[in-house]
């Protein structure tokens, strides 16, 4: 019983991270009027479904939803990792999607408490993937 509560808590926390992340980027884009770059859009394409899928899995007590959540989080995390590499100059290229006359992730208004949005995205995807993995560790027997 204790293991089930722990894995359910992990799924609830993963859903909460996905929901807060989704609402935060909607706030930045729609309320603050800061348009996302192409790489940010790709990351959103992975984050938005996470809030829905993990919430539905939590509601229906789906024991397998952690697998799908982890897979989506790893996909979004891979894009976020590439974006962070470009942002910090670890990848030998400019941030092309951000520099082509559109919004730029290198502007000061793209920082939250001094942390760049691509790095926050990477952390969120990593936390979600880890929590979804914990959820998948639940034994397949019992209620």
C-alpha cells in the first residue's frame, strides 16, 4: 500500500510540473506577449500533451501512463538539451531559430529569476521523466 501511495504521488507531482509549465509558457506568450522561438514551440508540443495525459492517467489510476509520460518528457528534454547547448554556446552554432528576425531566447526578458527559459524547460522535462519512471516501478499486482 505504501509503495502505491508513493508512485501515485510521483505521478501527481509529474502532472503538477507539466501543468504549471504549460500554464507558465501560456502566460509568457499570451499575457506578456513574448512570442516563442521555433525550438520553444517544439518543446511546447511535448509539454502540453503531458499535462493532459498525466492528468487523465492520474484520474483513471492508469498504471501504464508513466511510460508514455516518460517517453514524451524524454523527447521534449532532448529538444530542450539541444536548445540549452545552443544558448550557452556548447553547440558550435548560433541559435538560428531565435535569430532569424523573430523572437530571441537570448533576450533578458526571456529569463526567470536569472535562469533562461530553455534551461527551465530542460529541468521540467527531467523532473517529469524521473517522476514518471518512479510511477512505472509500481508492482503490477494488487488494487
